[in-house]
C-alpha cells in the first residue's frame, strides 16, 4: 500500500482533472502551485484554535496536503478565523488580513462565524463574519473536528485549483462596503491604536 | 473567633456553609477592620477573589471578598452591601497585590470606583462607551439587536403555541361543522326515511 | 562553454537543494511520527511565492537584501568545484581559492542585514542582530579547522585539498572535523544554534518582513546555498567526490547527520550559543590543529 | 550566559531518532478515515412519524437555533402544531439538550458531521428523517 | 542598535504566545524593561450570558470558559448548582466525574508539554505529545460524544453511562501512557538543552508566591504543597491515594518537573478509579429546565485544574436563572501580577518559555 504523501498526491490530482477545462494552461499551472502550497497564519483567534494543533501535528498532519503554518502575515496565504470574533480581535484580524499579500483566503470555523453561534446574544462578538471579511470556506461544527478542518482545506484547494476562490478580489472591489461595516462596529479607526507603533520610528530601527 | 466577629464586626452570625467555607455579612465601614483582624490574628492571608453581585431590585451591590488561609483549608466569604450609583469603594491593592487586577475587572464590568487603585484602565473591552456590561440594567440582547444583524432566512418560524391554538380551534370548528353536517345529514336522512315510509 | 557549465552547476544545486529540503521535511516528519509533505513541497512553496503579488514596499535597499544574498549564494557555488581531479563542474574555482569562498560565506548575512535593517520590522532587525553577534563565534572553529587543513595539504585550492586526502580528513583528524561540524550545524541553521530565525522568539527573524517574490528568492537562495555548503564540507573533510553518485551520497550523509542532530535538541539562547561555540568547538578545533601540525 | 552539558541529557534524546522506524501516528485523512464513534454528537435526525411538534426543543435551546416550520411532509397524527424543528447550524453547539427533552425521542444526533461550504446561507439544516 | 528603546507587541498574532492575548514589551536590545499584559481579545461576556439563561441552559456554555481543559468548569458549575439546590449525587457519578477530570488534566498536561517544548524549538516532542493527547480525546469522544467540549458533567450527575468495555480501554490507555511518559523524560525533561534554557529562568520566591495568591504549579514549584484535592477534598479525592509533587527551585524547570510528576499521579489516580468504579445510578432525577430553581443563596466552589485552583462564585435569587456567576481561574493573577513582574529583566527568548510554564490561558482571564 502506498503510504503518506503518495496517497495524498493521488487524491489531490484525482480531483484536479474534472473542473479545469475552462482554464488556460498558464492559469492552470499557477492555480496548481497555489493549491499545492498553503501557508496558514499562526493566529488562534477563538476556541477553534484548540483543534489546530491536532490538525497540524502528527495525528492528522496537514502538511501531507501541503498545508503548513506561517509565522507572519506577510508569508501567509490563509487566515483561519476560528470561531467567535470579539471586536478587539476583529480589529487585529482586519489589520492582519490587510497585511497579507494577494492571493489570500479566509477560512471560517464553527457556528459562530455564520450566525453568532453560542454567543448570539453577546455584546462583544460579531455575528456574521462575511460582513467584515470575505470568506472563502465555512466549516461546520462547534468545534469543528480536525477532519472537518482538513475537509475545509481540501474544498478550498479544489476552489483554488479551479480558479474560483477569489475573495481577495471581492474585498478590493467592495472595499467600501466592508469598511462601512467595520466602522459600524469598530468606530472610525478600524486599525488598532497601538500606543507604541514601531513604524513611527524613523526608518524603522 | 466567631464570637469576636459577631460582637465586633457583624450584626448577623457567621454562617458555616461548608467545612471549608464560612460566610459573614457586615456593614461596609467594618470591612477593612475585619479583613485586618482575620489577617493579623489568624492565617487568612490570601485574597482569592473579589466578586460583585448586582441586586437591582434592592438597589445595592453585594461585594464579596474571598479570603483564604495560608494552608488553603478554609475560605472566608465576607460580604458587604454598597450602593449602586457612583459607587466608591476603598481599594485593597496596597495590602494584596492581586487585588489590583480584580478591582480593575470589577471597575470595568460594574463601574465601581476603587479609591487608591492606580490603574483602572479597560481590561477586556475596547473603546466601550455604553453601560458597564454586567450591571443588570444593561440588556445584552437589546444591545445586539441595536448594533448588529443576524442572518436572514429564518423568518418562516412559526409560533408553536399560537399555531397549536389555531389548529385546535380549527379542528374544533371542523368538528363542530362536521357534527352539524352530520346532524343535518342525519336529520335529512331521518326525514327521507320518514318520507320513504 | 564555461557559461553552460555554470548554468548546469546552478541547475544541479537548485534541484538537489530543493530535493534535500524535501527530504529534510520528510525525514524530520518521520522523527515526529508523521508522514510529512510531498518530496517537492519546498519547490512548490517557492514557486507559489513567486506567483504572489507584492504588497509591501520599504524602498530599494529592502529589495536589495535578498538579491545580494542570492548573488552571494550563486557566486559561492561557482567557486566551489563539485569534483576532484577533473575540470568538469569546477566552475570558477580556478580563479579563486578557499579564501574567496570563506569571504563569500560572510556576504550572505551581510546582505541580509542591509535589507532587513531598512524593513523597519523590529523582529527582523533582532534576528539580524542575533546573526551578526553570533557570526564570529560561529565561524571561528570552522576557520581554525580550515587553516589546519590548508597547512596539511599545503594548498588553498579546494580541488587540490580534496585530491590531497588519501584518507578523509574527517577520519584522519576527527577533532578538526568535529570542531568544524559544530560550526556547520550553525551555518545550516539547525538547533541548537538556530537563534536567528526562531519563530516563537523573533517571529522567524530576518525573513519576517519578506513576502512574495523576495521570500521565494530567499528560499531558492537557501536551497542553493545549502548545497554549496555541503559540497564545500565534502571537499574539505570527506575527501571530495569523483562522480555525481559519490557527491550525492557524501553530501546526503552529511546532511542527514546535520538534520538528525538538529531535531534532537532545543535551541540555545544567543549568548549561550556564542559562549558554547567559543568554548567547546573552538577548543576541540584548536587541539585538533595542534595535533595535526605536531605530527 | 551559563550553560552546562551533561552526558545523559545529551544522549537520551537520541530516542527521537528511533521514531523514524516506527509507524507514524497519522490518520491520513481523506484516504483513511477514523471509524465513527457510536454516540458522537453530529447532525440532527428527526423521525417525522414520531415528532409531535411540541417545541420543547425550541424552548430549551439557549442558542435560539431551532425554528418550528411547516413543510410538505406527512406529519404524525399527534403533531398538534403540524410544525417540525429546523436547526440553524450557525447557532447550534451540539449540546444535545434538545434531544434530551424530546418527549417521543424522535430528535436525535447522528455520527455524521461533515459540512463544508462556501455559502453561509447553507447552514439551515432540516433534520434527516430516520 | 543595542541601546535603542523599542516597544513591541508579543502577540496576539505570534507563534510564541499561549492563546489570543498579547504582552507589550519594552526592550533595550533583547532585555525586557517593562511588560504589560493585554487581554480581552476573547471576551464574550460569559457572566452576562449566564444570567440570561436558565440553569440547565447555562450548563452548556460554561465549558467554553477555558478551552484547553473545559472539564473543571463543568465540574465547578455542577458542584455550585448542586450545593445551592441541595442535590446529593450518586457515588458512581462522583467516580465518573473524577475520571473525566483526571483524563482532562492529563490531556491538558500533554498540551502544556507541546507548548513548552515548542517554546525552545524542540518540535518533535510537541508532535508526539499532541498525538498522545488525541488518544485521550478519542476516549472522551466515546464517553461524551465530543472531542473538546464535552458538556458531560451535568448538575445532578453525569449525562451518559460508561459505554461497554470503556474501563478496559481506559486501563489499556493507562498502561500505554505509563510506558510513553518515560519517553518524554528521555527526550524532553532530561534533555540538556531544555535544562540549559529552563533552570534559573523565571524564578518565583516562596514568600511572594504565598502572599500574592498564586496557585497550582507556581506554588508547588517553590515547595508549597498546595492542591485543592488535598486541602479541601471534593468528590472522592479524599478516598484516593495520591501525592502532591513539589520542587524547590521555583523556576521554569521546577514547574516542568512538577507537571511531569503530576502526570504520573494522574495515571495513578485513574488506575484507582478504574479499579474502584462502583455500580449504581449516574443521575438523580432533575426537574424540567424552567422549573429548576436556585434559592437565594451564594457559594464558592473550587476544583484543582491542570494549572491550579479554579473557583466559581455562584449566587441564586430564587428564580430559575443564576443571579451571578464569577469565574476565578488561575490565569488572572498569573497573567498580570506574576507575568508582568517575572518578565522584567528576562530576555525576549524567555517570554514564550515563561508563559508556557505558567500555563496562561487567556479565555479564562477575560471570560
């Protein structure tokens, strides 16, 4: 029996041939590479972060599918919004998301990102994530199991491979809409006001 | 110990809730003295928590100080009642270091001012301008409805009680109508029979 | 002709470098009781980063950093001959000897420092500071060993040094080899000396501000650089190689050793690693030097 | 900065290398699936023939996740309101309180749990009839 | 470059932070001059939400208060409700609760093992530990129907009886763990690189620890055998044989040794529980959720979580809703009073190490 990555390679490539007929070969290649390598930002925004370690370490080993963690937003492709999102976190998520370079994707975990979830009547969490950030894939659960998270990634990879995941373009095109919603809950200043911002120093360090 | 506390500090008895938990309700002006008394004469040297309960109907906050012995075998609940509006309470952050953060938390959630606490900045909220959230008059669902929207698509929910009532009434009406129709049918059948005879 | 050869060298280093990175990820994955990514995952990663859009700008100096590093890596590679006793794949090594290579080895960190310093990211600057303060301690045992080798073989030419070894220097003078190996582990960025890019401390260090094409450039650079350094070590200590198979075998054994060592231990703090490198490997290398010149 | 190296502490981590020859822990997910556990709290199922439309589940749900709706289906005769529950998986937390309070025991949770979609409006879930 | 004062935020998005929180660090070079903790990124207002729900409804929400180990919350909530309502639970459910609590403690310690080893870049240990933690979660899945949020310890007992053959599987896991834990000694606890990093880092003195109300491994790491399970036994801990491990160093390494010894003790406790598990009812009869009322009274209950004393204050007001529930987890004081002091003078590379060794868990600080 084939083990490990060989098996995954087969699954990934098996899905590939079906939905790619409309793409030009350059697009196809670009999307193929994008699909095969996904860097996930190491930011546990909510309780879903507790199922991230099993997903990314040896039990479910997401690296088999080319999915691995990235330390900084500059290098990340995917930000996982793992569950509920308080205003204070939303501010940081938006800042982080805007630091990521295109193409970038958002994976939303759990009930809370869809319609408020358990915290539907909480005064400090947002209810619908899609009002503030464009979401590529929702994963069901509270918490989603590692299998669900992997399934979410596989679906995302399929969409990327087919060239359909384009939420970052949506964010740029409808920036005013998103900014309006963000300002409605966060106030005029959406970016967090750090008292000491290192960018204020002349020329950095 | 209980006797001294009753005669010197409290109006009511010390209540033994569990083997490891005593509770006493005292007036606010004796609070500091009682904590000092327990701190100096016994080994109640650790402040475990400060909590506050909002009794809006009775118009006061119940502040509870939980003080534990050094060997952690017994906890004293010292409860004192303070007013709800513009509450100003003496801070214990000089005596117990950890009180600083607990008071900061209570200040944020209830709006209680702790005099002598040098840092009462926002702890977990950011740019909060509404009523302190844990006060009873703050209705969180109302706040949510005012500021946020839920997902559409669930408007077809049926009020089951009303629907049951309606269906029952309908059924009853149906039954009665049936009954009437039956009676009428019976009557007419009877008539026909009679006529036939 | 020479251009074609250089291009071929570059291609080999690029391919083998990424292959080794893939193997590295797979082997460490096995140590961690999992399967690990596809073999060419690092290559896919770098291509994907080439395809990303650039979102940051910190001026031309920032972009110059990766380019200096890349050209440093490529020139280092060109000055290291792949095989002994032949002029095939010897690149520019006839134009420069070991001193040039040693000089070029320092160029990489320097270019890094220039680029990252202008990036404004404090974590990047901290990583560079760590790297620079560790630089001397890291290179010292290596230099001592190299001096010993040069005096033993009486030449500063890398292919001559490789050809001079009737028994490998690693076996004949193990102390020198061990001393140099400690340095080498640090140069390869492996634990316990991986203070520069520690993600939980300085946020991946120098690379933290780079994204897109420049990160891809850095990845390719490190692949090429890794292979160049491995070939250098093989030439200096493991008796060089006569064919591709021998070269791959020897570099891979060395690489395997380095990555296995790296997954056993956690990282030192910067002062600790400087102190350690100055005391243990340097002492070992000095003793090796004395023993080697004695006989 | 102080450091010390003891022999045991240097040699004992070598057992990490032994893992190379052991079987990995990994469940290679899409190809190999973990067998589902009996009693796992996944999606809802509702036996329509038993459901009495009492809305107890709606009442106990603190997440306000359950709607009682009318659908084209054959109801139980005893279903007094002729409504059946629909779950909003944008609210549900799979606590299974609703199944606990169900008088005829018609509402249950099954082992299946996978639902991945790019459309957030797909989360209104009609319990399967089984 | 060396002498420049810079301020950085360590977190909330940083690989070396123990959850969604941040520490603002004032640095000269890499030495920390001042540290300020910021939390609130996970504030959901649990204490408010609980007030809006009936007691039974509130039961499902409390386990979310601490994500790495939800069960102490459930146990605390159930204990507080039972004490207020005067419910006496059956012997079997007490044993099952202890089993769940100890399994969750073991799982939380594995998570700590992963975090602590990751903070010095020893990734293999973390990868092994998370996989071993998953074996415990598999047992939970079987017992409670969920991996992380079990919602299992119910006021009045536990929600499900043990599945068939469950105890055998627990003892099988325990014998595996006993073998496995020795491996972790080899590769991590005794690893000289960990010793070099951890010994002498983050030292807490005994007097300070006692006076400021620190709990858990912080106390035990400086020689005070403080453990709620011994000091004020709840459930059946009074009948079980176990020790409270202590160390004298007061540093990161001492706390690591304490945690490692506690894992052994947890296995030991679980063995006894499996052996002694009595037969009987698992749940007393509870009224419907709108009819279950708490008297106007208050109480203070605590359990020992994997990171120290975890306490709840609960007040009822004669209705079916809870008047006030205050959560006092171990991290509140640790993250502020302790961490802000400990970090001054430490280096940037120690931050992750110290935070992991204190086991700071942000969701329980801000609730």
